C-alpha cells in the first residue's frame, strides 16, 4: 500500500467515525410536505435509510429530528460562501458556521454537505449557485476556508459519540458556461490534497460538465465519465447524489422549440432540476461510477427530491432502492488501518493575503462578466479549459428570469406596486439592471427572497417614490407570511404510524 499523506490520514481518521448510511433521500423541510412524503413512502414500504435535510430554521430542524425518531439524518448546508476570498476574515461567515454547528448537533448529522459554489460574489447576489473559478489560487482559498469550517465545527459541534460532523464539498453544476484554467477533477484533487474534507459527487452535475465544457462534441459519455473519474479524487467521495435534469423554464419561455432539442447529433440543454424526473442516462452513469476501484469511502447514496411531486418521489425511490439494493455490502472503506479517536485541530499554512487579494479581483470581474457588465477577458475566460459558448444565454435569459421569477415572482409578490409602475411606463425589466448596478454588502444570513423584497423597495423608491407606502405595505405582508411559512408544525414519528 502506498504511503498516505498526512492530510489523507486525517480524512480517514474522521471518516472512520461515519457509519454507512445506505440509500437515502435529500429533502426540503417545506416542499414537498415531509409528513405526506414519509407516509407515502411507508405505504409503499420503501422508507429511506436516511434523510439529508436542506437548511431550515432551528425549530423546523428540531421538529424533523423528533419526527424521525432514531432515524439517520444528515445536513445539506447553505449560505457559507466558501469559494470567496474574503470569507475567512468575515465575522458573518464565522457566525454562520457556528449556527450551522447547532443545526448539525440538533440533527446529529455525521456530515455537513455544502455546495462548492456561491450565490454571492463581490457584493452581487444570485438566486442559484455559480461555480467557482477553477484556478490554482481558487483551490488554495477554498481549501483554507474549508479547513476553517472544519476547525470551527470541531469547536462548536459535538455529536452524541463525541465527534464533530465531517465537512463534505459538493461538486456544483454548470449552467451554460465554465471559467478557469484547471480541469474540474484536477481542481478538486488540489483541494483534497490540502484539506481533509470529503466530497459529494452529484451525477446530474457531472452530466452538466459533459454538456457545458463542450467535451460531448468529441467524446462519448462513457469515455468522458471514465476519464473524469480517473482524475477526480474518488477516494474522498463520501456521498453520491442523483437528481433530475430538464430544460430550464426561462429557456423554454424564450425558445419553446428547445423542448424538442437533443435529437440527432446534439444534446439537450438540460440544467440541474430537482423537481424534474431523473433521466435514465444518470443511472447508467451511476452504474459506471459505482464500479470505480477507488470508491472506498462511500457512506450514502441519495436522490435529491426537494420540490418534486410526492408520487414521483415514491416511484423513483422504489425503482432506485431495487436497482441499488446491494451497493453498500460491496462498497466498503479500507479497514486495514487503525486511527486514534478524538479530534485535534488540523493546521495548514494559511493562504497569503496577496493571493486572496488577487483572487478577489478575479471574482469581481467574474460577477461583472456573468451579469453582462464586462467582457470575458483574461486567462480564466480565454484558455482552452474555459467554455463560454452558453454565457450569453445565461446573461440574457437565465439571469433575468432568476431576478424576476425564481424564488418569488416579483409581479405576484407586489401586485399593486407593479400595476402602478406599469401605469407609469416603468417596466419590471428595469429591475434586472438595477439589481446589478452596484454591489451590496451582506450584514447577516443570505436569503434571496428577503433580498428581493428589499431591493424592490429601493427600485420603487427610485422609479416612483410616490408608491413607497404601497410597496412597504406589500413588503410587510410578505415578510410576515414568509416567517410563518418557515416554522411548519411537524408531527412526531408516532403520529405517522
């Protein structure tokens, strides 16, 4: 056996305390209704071995813990923008990690899964994830920020067995473009060489890499997956996700003919879509992934089903459970090495301020490029590993949809304000350039819905200040309804039997 690096030994020491979780579901507390979902799964006798819960309020998480009794729960975090160079010096970032530590402890989650991506770049906010810049300096900073998260969890999160939750980074999807100077598997190998974290490999996200790096035009999917896995740090993969793919609704609204795309020599312009059915091609890819000889750390295999209809979830999970029933007996961690229990803070040389400063400049340009306010210039955008073929679609179709419709339809949120703006010849389309006109600092937790409320109030004040009172009234109603919706009443497990 080859000698193990200090970093990898530290990872294995932490992994040793993580039990096999089996086949699970990654769910949202609110959509679909978790109680209805669990009842439907019980009726079909296909209950998952674990649930991975997306970030929610402490009250809602405590209710879920009570609901599932002694069942295994893990946590899909949100709001830690660990790709960003300013994170380590941001007191809000540290506060968010400490809050998540409490969430992990409530759930007794063996891991914290967090997307290796961001919704906040250089003061600009986005509704859905943008991947990091795939560069060496970016890998350095992400490793540094991930180590900070793990060390803070070691201090503030103590599970029943005395351990802390293990940090897992999830490879994000691509939405039409990618920027960087490294291949994506090389990037994650650099990260894992520097920090003892685990990884989540999302099969749908992997398909978008095949599609939006342009490699599909010269390489078969099977060949691509084989080459990608051989370069990717498969020995760090602790969980695998499978979710739906679909043509994004923004593209269908502009180009309805895209619904029929994908025939002949082309591929459909699918994006990550948890509400959509899972295409068969992803399970064929998963079959290939599960045979990889370096997949030695796998602890969980989950369908991501937040926002999906209950009936579809149950049908897909039943087929999934049957197809992969034998995975965990044959996928085991290396048991030939023994490790001491108890964690000590793992230290690494911090990234220099100069690297963080330079990366901050690169991310400032990144934010302006994706918003259509700057040209894609520089090595991150012009080298052969970048692919900007779909960037214009992101800028002109996807991003406006995100601001006006995703996570809260502005016209439905502020019906009277929007009607009166229209009477004054102020179209809602102006709200999009207003959103990206200037950076705004975060003073607390990231919440796109609440941000949309605040920025729309600013927009109304600038365009038609005489409507301020109407907009404020509608905003108050929205905030109250949002607060109520985020504290659902969840029954105990005994109420489900």
